[in-house]
């Protein structure tokens, strides 16, 4: 079984923030990231 790396955990946090916020606008504020950076992740 593959271990979770730091990048995997970071991407899961981004996904969870998007899901919890219900969209990009609120997730941008919560994560302090731009929409383009969120889209890239």
C-alpha cells in the first residue's frame, strides 16, 4: 500500500476546503489562494 506524501495531504485539504465552502470563492478566502492556484490543484 502506498503511503500518503505531504503533497497528497495538501491536495486532500484543498479538496475538503472546496467541498466545505461549496465553491471557489469561499475556498479562496479560507485557503488564502487564488482561483487559478485552486484550479491547478
